[in-house]
C-alpha cells in the first residue's frame, strides 16, 4: 500500500512546483484526497473484520491506515491552503473548498473509526457468547451500508452531478432508517429482559451512534 510519509511532508505524488499552476495543483490534490477516501474505506472494512472475528491483523491494519490518513490530511491541508487563488475561476475556487471539506470529513471519520476499534476491543472483554448475534449483525449491516455511502460521497466529490447527489441523499435516508430500526430492535430486546443485550447495551448504542454520525458527515455532500 502507498505510504503517506511523515506528517507535514508532501506525499511523493504532490509537488511544490505544481502550485505555480493552481489548476494542476487542484487535480493532484483531488487524486490524493481520493487516496484518503480509499484508506478510510479500508479502515471501515477492517473494523468489520475485527468485529466478525476479533482479527488482530485487521486491528493492526486499521491503526496503520489511520496513521497514513493523519499524515495525508496534514500534508494536503497545507497544500490546499498554499494553492494560489487569484488565477482560479469561480468553479475551481469552489472545487478547492469542496476538497478541503471532504478531506476534513474523511479525517474525522478515520478518527471515529479508530475510536470504534477501541470500543470493539473493549467488547472482547465480554464473553463472546454474551454478545448477541443479532446485535453483531446490525453493526455489520451498517458497516456495509456506510462503506457504500462513503464510496458514493467520494464519487460525488470527484465529479459533481445532480443524479449522484440525489442518489447519495436517498442512501443517507436509507441508512438513517436502518439505524433507527436497529435502535428500536435493541430497545425491544432490553424491554424483553434479554441479559446479553443488557450486558452490551451501552457499547452497542455507542457503535450505532458513531456509525450514524459518520454517515451524516459523509452524506453532507448530497447538497448540490
């Protein structure tokens, strides 16, 4: 996998000399922001693997990817800030702002995924049989849906098109419906007095909330 390099240093694919041609600099920054999106997508899928099997390889992969996301974020933030604005057209100026907004959202998602990983490691302290299969299936279903929505958001950031924005808005609402139904199902299990659901209730609700917040961040780009 590509390495981002030490924080604050430009990745190999970004060059200072390109800043003399702002349009070229924006094109290069777009490519690297998509790398950040790919890394966040990888992190999310690896957290899913860690949830399924408690895989230490997946856990390590998430942490390594988060380090690269942080390094790319710092470098790209400075690169975009240094891109001259004067020669750019209005559409290009808007493009630069969109890239910065998406980069910030992706970095925040990476931080949240890493926190989710810590929660999942805490879950491992609970006996495996005590974590209900239905609750785990709910988390994995939202993981998969969020990964799909992140890809839609990245595609919309790459190329602004109204049909893509409409699709992302619909996907955002579908995710919200899923999350609300899973919360309601969990509450029903608590009311029924299911001891396994009681044991993991705080953790489960926190994971659902984290996924919902990441979905809202990613799908903010549905506004056209």
